[in-house]
C-alpha cells in the first residue's frame, strides 16, 4: 500500500511511480551544473586523437626490437632520403660540369700550335679515339686561321662562331665548316662521340683551308695589282 505524504508537511512522497521518477531525473540532469560538466566535442576529439597516437606507438608483435608503425615509417623516410642524396649528387655534379662546359674557352687554356694539335688528332685517330681526334682537329683548324689573322679568337668563342667567321673568309668551305662545328660540339659538349668519317671530313676541311686564300686577302691583292 502506497503511503501518501503527511498533510501539511510539504515533503514529496516517499514512494513514486516509474514515470514520475524518470521525469524527476531528467529535470535534475537538465540543471546547468550538470550540462556544464559534460565533455564538449573538442574534449571528445582530443581524447580520440591521443588514443590514436597511443595505438600507433604500440610495438608490433613479431617485429625485432618491438618497433612501432610510426618508427618504421620514419626509418623508411630516412632511408629513401639517403638513397635520393646518393643518386642525386652525381647527377647534379654531372649537370654542373656540363653547364660549365657549355661556355669555356674553345681551347681550355691549351697553348699548343696548330701543327701540334694536328699531330695529336692524327695519333688519336690512329688508335681509334675519334672523339679526341675531332676535338683536336677542330682546335688545330681554329688555331691555324687565327694565326693567319683570318679570324680573331676571343675567350668564350664557340665552335659555331669560329665556323661562321671562317666561312666569311672561305665561303666555298661553308658546308664543311658547319659540319666540323657540329662534330666538335657533339663530341666536346654533348657526349655523343664521333665517327671516323667525322674526323676525316674535318681533316679534309682543315687541309683545304691551308691551301686556300681568304676572300678578303684575294680581293685586296687584286686591287693592289
């Protein structure tokens, strides 16, 4: 039997039904002191984040040393960085050397005479080193026309510029001079090597220039006679 409250006491009944109890509980939890104490979405997110960090830091079963996944990932990154450094450094050095080789003096400080350069080219050709033969033969050609004051060599002058300047004095050799410059550039700068035909063609041009008179000198001699 349910006992009611004492008349005039003002106190709630000692026994209440289920619905009344649920209403009282919901009303109590709705009070500000309870809602303010509840975790916010940020609190929940931070808890989830640290739980995730703790999980990835746990050692992996069966892995020597009990390494964690994050340690393995960091180790892999370090290994890849070292490999990239070892592989990339020779490439950068090669590119730097190639870039430096694109604008040097045609002779690289070589002071040998045309005759000495021709002899070096012939020796290289005899042993099958046609790359060196082409380089030395073109330098001999350039040294010879410079010594004859047909052209004036200057620091940084390219093989193409030498061929163009020489063609102005020997227009009949234009085709051979252009090929000579291409052969020199391919062998000296581009690393494409050279063939025996390249060297022989360049040697023939050099020989033809030795036997020919520059157009400017021929015209001058005609006016003087």
